[in-house]
C-alpha cells in the first residue's frame, strides 16, 4: 500500500512572529536577514507574510535589513528596477515593498525602519562589505543577524570580519557602472573565496554561547549579534589568516585567493576601464 503525502500545515504570520520573538529577535533593534524561503514555507501570505512577521518582531522602532545585490554584474545597477532573485524570493520581494530603501550600488542592501536611511547611504564600490557599508553599519548599530534556512556560508558579516582582521587574500572582480552616461567596468579586489568554511563559525560561536538556534516556520534559524560574529571570527583569523580557504585544487575561488597571497607583482589597484566591445554581428 502506497503512503499518502500529507501537505504541511500553513504557519500563520502570528505564529512566525511568536517564533522570532522566542528566538530572541529584539524589538526596536536592527535585524539583518539572510533567508531561503523554500525551507521556511508554507506560511500565510507567502514571502510577504514572512516579511510581515519579521517586521512585527522588530516592531515599529526596529529596522529590517536584507541583502539586495545585483543579479548581473555586466549590467549597470538601478536600485529601482535591478532584481536580486539569486538572493531568494524574500529579498527580491522586500526591495519592492513600500517604505523600503535600497542603496545605489551593485553590492546593495535594502532596509525599512528608523535606521534605513543611514544603513543604505552610499558605500564604496571597491569594498563591498567594509565598515562603511550596510553590513558595517548594522555592526556599528549593534544589530542582529538572522540566518533563516541558510548557514554561515550566506553570512556577509563574516566578510566584514575578514577585513577587520586584515586578511590579505583577494579575488579580482568587476562590475558595470554608468559614469557620466557611459558604461564603464570597475575592477577591484574583494576578500572572497568559496565561503564553504564559513560553517566553522557555528562551532566557534556556540562554544562561547553566542548563537541561538530555533525554528521559524519549517526552517532552522540561527540568531547572533553582528558584533559577536565579528569578534569571534577576527580572533580566529588573527591566529590563522587562511582558516576559511580550502586546500589548493578544491575550489577555483579558493585557488584564486591562495594565488593572491603569493603574487609578488605590484599590488592590484582597482580602477575603471572601458567595457569589452561586443562582437560584430554575423553576416
């Protein structure tokens, strides 16, 4: 006899809000959310219902923040229209809601609440996640980070910790921007790699009692102060700068980071260059 599939019960917005508050989301605080909605659902009113619950948990005095980076580094970024679908349906829905501000950068974040204007102020293109970035401002405002159905591999605050620890590895990247009405590609070096070993932060944070776990919807959730993430990760990186890099040959992104540590050429200086011309049409 074949088993019968039973649909999961839809979780109400009120229940989601209760779960978030029980997890420790602070009313009146700043909350940076990284989310995989497929792990949370089904919930009442879908992605907008989850956003409603997140906003209710921080309350009218709180500020909700989500990543909102471009899907396509080859196209100029427009904060009004550029999608961020690769970050998930919740982030892409959030950027389009009334009252949400979005920073004008390919490395954009979106925010709604009393600190939204500060968090989404202009930030340097060549340093995506430094102190003078939305992630850095959440840190300075003593915000919390919520990982909802995702692990620390999605945690951009760890990139801030890398910079504050002074890691030397970089990967060459580029984005397309409009300057004086002309398409320009800006090259820069970012402290980046495959990020798989960011999962080590689970052990480090929990060993010090700094990470809370629970359920929100059907997803596993982690909640941590941004400052605790930075403090713990900086300490580990100062002991071992390459703790997050996989061995050579494991991942191309890590190989690039390793190579940057051994290059003896003149330090890479980011700057604009003309875009690569499109090939002529056939025929």
